[in-house]
C-alpha cells in the first residue's frame, strides 16, 4: 500500500503543472500546496485535463488494463517475451505480475486525481467560475472515479475504498479492503451524484449526462438489474446523436475519431500517444506483434455467416502472419474505445432476453448483425438467444478488452476458457502492496 501512496504523492504534487497534452513532460516539484494547485477556474480545468490523461495513460486504458481483458480471453493471446503477460493467457497470474501492479497504481492514481477535484472544486472562490462550470467539473470527476472503481471491482473484487485526496505518505496506510458490493455501491453513488451535475450534451471525449447513462447501463448489467440496464440503454438508443455507423470498420478505419458510433472514447495525439498499437502491429508496420488474434477468432471473424464486416479487424502480412488491425495508426494515436453504441444495443438485448422479452432482444441483436452485413439470428428460446448475444459480443468487440469480463460476469469463463479454478476469476492484489501494508488482504488462492 505504501508503494501505491508514494506513487500518489509524486504524481499528485505535480498534478497541475501538467498541461492537457504534455502531462509527463514537466519536472515535478518536491512540494506544492493543495490550496494552490486547485484554486480557480483555470487550475481546476487543468486538474481535470490531468485526470483524463491519467485515465488514458499507458498503465491504465493505454496498455496495462486492456492487456488484462485481451490476453485473459479467447480472442487474443500474448506471444511476446514478457512472461508475466503470458500468465493472463495461461490463467496462472502471480501476485508479482508487473502488469497487474502497473494497472493497480495507475487506476488508484486516477482515483486520487479525481478525489482532489471532488474535494476542492466545491470550495473554489473565483468569479469566473460559473455554477454550471463548477457542476461540470465536479460531475466529470465523479464519473471518472466511478469508472475507475468499476474497473477495480471487476478485476480485483474487494479493494481499498479511498474517497479523499492523498496528501502524505501516512494518509492511507492501514486502509482495509472494502468488499466488492461496497465498491459497486460507491460507483452507483458517484454516478447518481454526477448525473444532475453534467450537461445533457453530446461529447465523445468528456463525460456528460449521456456518458453517465452508458456506465449506468453497463453497471446494472453487471449487477443483473435487467430493467434498469435496459432503461438506461433506451435513453442512448433513442438519441439521434448516436448510431451504428456503416460499414463496421467506419468507426476506426481511415483515421476516424469520434464518429457517431462513439459514446465515449479517449483521444490521443502526437504528444499523448497510445502505445497499444505497438503490441498488435507486425514489424513491417513498426510494431512488435506481441498480441495476436487466436486461430478461433480468426476463423470466426473470417466466417461470412458469423464475422461479416468484423473481418476488417484482421490484417495479414505478406508472409501469412495474421495480426489485429484495430490499432494501426502511426504515430500511435488510436483511440481507446470505452463505450460504443453497439455495446448499448447488446446490453439492452441481453437485458431483454433475461426479462423474457425475446422479440425485443432479437431486434437489438439483429441491428448489430445487420451493420456487420449478417442475416438475422435464428436463435429461439431464452438460452439460445443469450448465447447468440454472447457470440455477437465476442465478435463485435473482438479486439477490445470486453471478452474476459463478459465471460466472468455471466459465470461462463471456466467452461468457455477450459480452466477449473474459480479463484482465478479475480486477479491478485499486487504483492508489493500486501508486503508493505499488512492491513491489505490478498484475494483467495494467491
């Protein structure tokens, strides 16, 4: 835990010296008063920019966190030289896994940045800061914290619940784990608080009320609150600012950014790169090809009756090597896709199927299939429809970090991925945190 806290301090002290585009380019100072760092409209906006940058950093939604979702499922496998990344594919993750440690630190750094905003923004005295702007800053910080704790809950289950800024090394030492239900309750509380504070506008790169609805829809799906999941999905599907763009590849091909497909994505630039593409692209495109699509996924994606337009996710070298082509840009400015409207359709389809509203479920499923140039599903009966939705999720988000989390939440991971130890459905708390802070308990089986 002390390692985590030290990381908090180093990053938080320099928090507002970072610009939106170059938050790693400035040498940190050894001490900066919190009262000075977030004190007016400009510094609060800079702090929020830094929080978004933390969300998109290499160790969070850039590389480390997606690695967990990619390599743990059956759509992709890690074939690089880093043994600790191969552990995800083998479902034998150790507590000293460096990717797990990096993701833990990065997520809690993001939470800490959000905590500073949540604590300070309500008390800023600046005539230039309108009530609407104050609410927006606070609402966006609450949304980011909710997303971060949602990710903590689905990777580790219970974890420390930290809701105040970290100001010194001793601040959070001895904080025990909250159970997974407490984390999910906090996610819901943050989203409930954020919703009325945020504008009812469309912004594909910053949180608005609509972005909150997207996470609420996913949250209720994970919590098996089917009617609520469907109701929040209704709001977004009815909104003409969002649509399934055609063809399937239109949301990412040709350098596309922020299409109508996107509900929320992280935008990168030449000074804020997303190194994710380096793991996917072959050497001929300047990559390392360390993550590759599995043979099973290649066959599904290239099957005209199953993959349809999703074959665009794949590339093939002149020597016959398949590779993933969702992340391809040079320089590496590929977005990280957090919510696409396709997910919202499939959330509503699954929720409707669970509610025995099978015709409505098939209607949503078939909209996603039609966009991928596929015929309507012929699934009949609740279980068959649910399995058809599961397969559609697998293909629709084939190279996005969904598959592992979908299989875990539905209780299908061990059967589909062919392992038996259910304790491996949660990943280990980093061992360094356990060693340094004896109040932090490890997950069973590690």
